[in-house]
C-alpha cells in the first residue's frame, strides 16, 4: 500500500514537472514536435518507474515517410503511456475533451497539438475530426482509441465510425495497434510468475486473454463446423491451437466473475482454476481489494501450487507452507458469502 501511494505521488509529481516544462518551452518558442518528444520522455519515465515491461512487435507496419492514423484498443490508462513511448513517429492525439480541462496538463496537451473531442456533442466531434484531417494533410499522423472509452472486461468494443470517416477524408491508411496485457490485473499475474520461480522453483508461462467471449465464440464455431463436416479435416479452435502442448494446470485470474474464464474450459488441455471477484467487497486500495477477492499475486501462486498438488506434482504440505510464507489467512471469510 505504501509503495502504491509513493508511486502515485511520484507519478503525479513527474507529470506536473513535465507539464510545466512543456508550457514553458512553448512560451520560449518550442514547436509541437518538441513538446511531443517531451511527452514521449514522460511516458517512458513513468513506465520505467512502474517497472512495467513492454514488448513491441510489428514496427515494420509503421509508415516512416507519410502520415497515418493509429487506432488502438483501450484497456487501461497504461495504454496511453505505451503508445507514446513506443510509436516511433510524430503523431497527435485525439483525446477526450475533459483531459484538456486539467490545469497545466491540459495546456501542455494543447501546446503539443493534440486534438480535444467532445463525443457527447456530434457537431463538435465533427469539427474535431475535420481539424484532425487538416493536421494529417499537413503531414502529421494522429492517434486515437476508436472504442471511445476503456473496455471494462478486456473485450474490444464496437469502433466509432469517426476514425474511418477521418481516414477517407484525409486519404491515409489506418494502422491498427493492439495492446495486450495492460489491464491492471496483468501486473499481479506477472508478479505471481516471479514468486513461483523465485520462492517455489516452479516455472510458468503467462498468456493474456483479451476476450474470453471471443475465444469461446470462435471455439464454438469450430466445433459446429466439425460437427456438420465429419468427413473434412477438423478445425482446431484458436485457444486450443495456442495452448497445444502446454502443460497444465491453468490458472485464470480476472477482475470479473469466475464464470468469464470458465467459458473456455472445454478447450483447455488441462485443469483450469478460475479466480475472480464473485461476491461483494469494498476496500480503500485496489491491492487490498484483490487480496480480499483472492485474485492478487499471492493468491494466484497458492492456486497454482494447490492445482499442482491435486495432480500429485508436489506434496500438500508445500502448499500449506506457501500459504504461511505469503501471509494469506486461510480462515478469512469467503468473499462469495459476504454481502
């Protein structure tokens, strides 16, 4: 908890510092490109401070000699930092209007040439898109989250049509950007992977499921096709193909109900343990709430070790020892009974 409070304080301080200098440099004559480069430095510093690893692939699709529209999915606030830190060309954000009302920070965004958009006002939104089209015609790329807001469960939401009208109006291509694993719980999963390796000598792999519903739909479609085409080579559901040869058990952690990851159980090659937030609970910090619902890193470790014990891979005593070492109360109330 203390570390989280410290990170928030330092992050806000760094943001205020960079915002101040962005405004100051603009008054001294710095152009939008230099302010954007300052924003990139801000993003990289916050990612490093938070110890958030970023793996980049597909940079070959970025056009270095002409403008384009970057369209990314949106899972968390980290997405903005990742896009700023990793996209190697100048671009201008199309961002919600409310951000431009933040003292100093909003001024810095305007000085970087970023474009406010009021999605609740159709005429105002159209004017913002026309402004973006003019920026593109002047040779600058733009960046947007076409879902319009963050996804609540990681499922990609329907795209707003504005980004495609903008691409047609400006005559430029849309470069899709996929951000995987930026949901807040992913950091706990990665921490659990470290604990399993360092404390218990158990190796593990981490996958990010951007949409359990889509994985299930695709698997059901494959099953249906196989059922109706018994003489044809069977289709393999994507989730089964990705996990082919993987050794279980599998632990799925989500900020939503356990039923969400349970949807793909039939296509997994091993035991599935689903961890979710079934029940009712409140807390002053996200970390404490995850501990209450047993979806924090320590609870993920215990779930993995218990599943291994059920398969006879480790003795039950090792799980009991881990529960004590990790400071988890085995007799606390079941979240599903709290209400």
